[in-house]
């Protein structure tokens, strides 16, 4: 049987990186076993739906490199892939459960239930519509022949059996047993005819032939209800993997938008309203994917930097951790830096042109500058800063200036000017020439290069000088040397 996994987000807002990590684990498993990745939009709760979020989710998946094999855009043999387009299917299956006595109609109004809830609350108890009290309410079990009910609003509820031990298994956490008394007769079909999450989710996982359900651990408590639904239909149950939460840095609670805002890092893949995403912050999709995958899963070796293909090869679901993983932005940046350094300069320019737009150089020189400053860039946004010296008039870093021996520096720069102004001088030989000259004068090569570097980039740190020379050209080179002479004098 081929592996079929699904990512089933609700379009209730932007995709959190926890959701993105869930999608990645699903995708890796599908690729590893040459199976299929299905994108299913769980839009049953129209009240909570947020406009544009379905698009946002699809764009986020596409940015990180996930191409669904089946989904709302691409279609597929098991569609439609938006739950709001499947109401007839759910209705049919819910009626089947009623016929077989696994579900029933309930006519209690919101008000009726509210009254019950409040009554129990006063006694310090929590109200639960279930096997112990369902016969006290207005439903098709108690009001069998009441014709007037036909026109009344109703929901369909699951009939949770009495005194049953429900056994579920999670591949990460092992076996779990729950007593049916603890469960509620969950609503399966709401009064407006639409299904609830539990019902649509199980029916779809079955009809879409899902073999592995990989989702966040917040859904683990729902598993016994899902198990009952599978059993009521007599369906085989897929394998379940409930992923640990992504925690904030302190390890206290789920990583939230507020944690990100407080410490200035994103928690969404792409920009959403006023919050920048990882993309805009300058992450490579493969860099972020690498970090997220390691957040909750550990490979056997110490290796930390992986290409997507490498991960697909070595990933195994059994190594997913049980406990929550703390989000560490600095670590994510570090991993991204390694990915930048391992990337080919021309392909960085091709794939992410928007980060190089403001560097006013031609294509070829842009590739050179990318190679030149790549070692110093952790994020794609660093390239523009690191390439600043190309475009802008220099401002000198005062700390660097204070470290120069002014008299020597002026001598060095003047000699460099003289050489470059000489007619017969082979210009690209400026470096060995001035080092040679320094030897005779008793000035160390290091001091010479430091002086020239301050002249070219404004500070003691920066890329290789010979490369800068070829990038900015002879005229700019000479101009900068002269400007520093003037400044030092
Ligand atoms: N629609 C649910 C969510 O938004 C999916 C849960 C599941 O994968 O079963 O998280």
C-alpha cells in the first residue's frame, strides 16, 4: 500500500511555523516512501475563517518547497479538497451512523444546554452530554415518534458507548487507554448541516485513503473520539504521529506571535499584515526547513546541515521527540548562514533577486559581490549591507581609524597613488608592489593592507582587497585612496 499523508490546515489565519513543520514532516515521509502528499483545507467553521489565509497557506508551502500531489489547486482523484465543498458526503455518512445506531439526532437548543451547564457549574461540576445523561434530553432516542420534531433544528451526535475501554496508539507516544465515560457525545453534524472538525476529518482521512496522520499534539485528546468513529464505520485506522509543540525560548508554553514580537523574530513563514515572515527576514527556504526539521527530530549523527534530499534519505518518524522543542532564533540564523555559504552565488541571485535589487551593479558583478561577501552573510538581507561600500560614499569607522598609524598610513596611500598614476605601471600588480615597497621602508604587510582596507570599505573588516579592486574598478579605487589621504591629513 503506498503511503498517503495529508496536511489539513484550517484557514483561520496565517500559518504558524509549527504548522509549517507539521507539513514538512508529512512531506518528507511522502517523498521518502514515494507516496503522496495531500493538501486538504479544513474550512468547516465558516465563522472562524479568515480571508486570504488559504492562499497564504498555499504560498507558504510553495515557498518552503512543498508541492502537494493532490489539493484544491491541483485537484486529484479524491477531491474536492476543500471540506466546505463536501457537505453532501458528510451528510450521507452521518446518516449511515444513525441507521446503525452509532449516532442520533439531538434537538436541544443552545439555551437548553446553557441552562444545564450552569446548573452543574453551580455544583462545581462540568456538564457533558453523554452516555450517563443522554436519555434526559431532547433527542431521537427519547422522542422517537414525535412528528413535530421533523421541522425542528437538529444536530447529529455520536453515541459514545457505555463502559468501554477505548484503545488508541500513537507512534511517538505509544499506547493510550481511555474510558468511554470520559468522552462526550460529540456533535458530528451541526444545525446548519455542516460537519464538525472531528467528523469531517475522519471521513476524509478514510475516503482519501490516508495511511499516516501526522499532526500537532493538541489533537491527541481527540484521538479516542476518532477511534470510535473509525470503529463505528468498521474502517481501518491509519497510523498516528502527534508532534510535540514548538515552545518559546524559556520553554514555557507554545511559541506565540507575542514571543516573536518581543524578541524581534518572525513566527510566520511569509509576511502577514504587519509581521514580517522568515522569507522577508532573509531566510532561505532550505535553511528554515533544515532548522524546523531538527526542531523535534534528531538524526543519528551530529551533522546539522542537510539538503532536502539528504533529509529525505535519513529521516525516520521514530526519531521524532516526545517532548516540546524550544525555538532558538540564533540557531535558525546559524543554520541559514551555512546554507547561504553552501549555495552557488549565481543561483542565490537567480532565486532571490529581490535581495540584490539595490546593489547597483550588473548581473556579473553582482555574482562576484555575492561570492565576495557570502562568508559574512547569515541572512539574505545581509548582502545589501555588506555590499554597501560599492554604492555609497564611505563613512569611516572611528574605531578603525584610531588603530591606524596616521603618518605611515599617509605614506602608504601616497605611494599607492603614485604607482597607479604611473604610465607604465601594471595596475593589477599594485599589491605585490606595495608590499615590496613596505619591506624596504620597514612597514609590515599587515599594516599596509589594513590602511588600504579602511580606504576602500571604511573599516578594518571587509572582503578581500584585490577582489574589491576588480569590482569597483581603478577609478573608484584611486578616488577612495585619495579621500582617505585627505581625511587623515
Ligand atoms: N484542521 C486541523 C488544524 O487546523 C487539522 C488537524 C488534523 O491534522 O487532524 O490543525
